[in-house]
């Protein structure tokens, strides 16, 4: 499996936020995207996920000799928001995402209780999601990555609101995902505990008046 991004460009309003972004990742590889605020890290992640249109370029996922019709179908997206209903129980939220996402070819996701247990929160499955602390909510959102098998994880500041112990736990999850042939693309300001990674530093749009 490969994820290839070819000369991608995205505008914000009438101004180009970034352009000519290209990279290639094979199974078991990770890319960490860094850069100051406003340079397009989150926008790039969302464009790869198919949540924002790219003005130029494209993201292509290849499995063997076949190109996936829609790259987003091979991807999990974890953004700043946890994408969970506060009134529903944790188990109901995870069960929804398992049904909604489904498994991509080549793997199978965990049951909600197994996924929660991997994050050390199995005892909280019965609680409404809104009852959890910010850190617990973030860990449960991470459990969503495990309930449906998607080979590509697109992560936007994934360790926000996590303590040091939880950061180490999530690093183990990412390493396990890579070892299983997955791909990770993460935008972050913090070290993620991954080794042998590719790096992309976003520079953002340079205004003409700044060049004078």
C-alpha cells in the first residue's frame, strides 16, 4: 500500500495557503507535519482526508496494483474535535463509528470494549461521553481508530489534552499500527515518540508585501 500526494495546493479565500506539496509513504511509514500556526498543517490533513477540496493536485492510495477510487475510504481522520455525541454512552459512540466506517480490505477493527480497553478506559464504556474529562474524551476518540480498520491514520494534533502517560500509550498504538503495515500522517507541535519518520515543515503563504 502507498499514499502519494502530488503537488497539492489549497487556497484560503483568494490567497493560496500552500502549494506544490508532494510526498510518498509506503506501508509502515509515517510523516510528521510541523510549522507555525496558520501555515496550513490542519488544512493539508483535511484535504488528504477529502474534507476540503484541493485547488491543485491530489491524494492517491494504491493497494497492490489497484488505485482506490477515493483515497478517503482508506483513511481515518482524527481532528481537533473528538467527533463523539456527548449524550450517548462511550460504547454507543464507538459502536456507531464501527458500523459507519466499516473495515477497509486487509484488516478488521476491534469491538468497542476491546478498543476502550486498549486505551485503559474499559470501565467507562457505560458513561455518557460528556461525563468524561478532556483527557479521557481524547483517549476515547483515539479508540475510534481501532474500531474500524483503516490503513491510513490522518491525525491533527492527536495528543492535545493528553498527559505524559497517555502520550506514551498513543505512541505505542501508532507504532503497532505501523508495524501492521499502516501509514500515519500527523500534524503536530509536540514530539510523537515515533522513530525513522519523514518530516514536512509547512512554510505557509508568503505575501507579496513581505517580499518587498
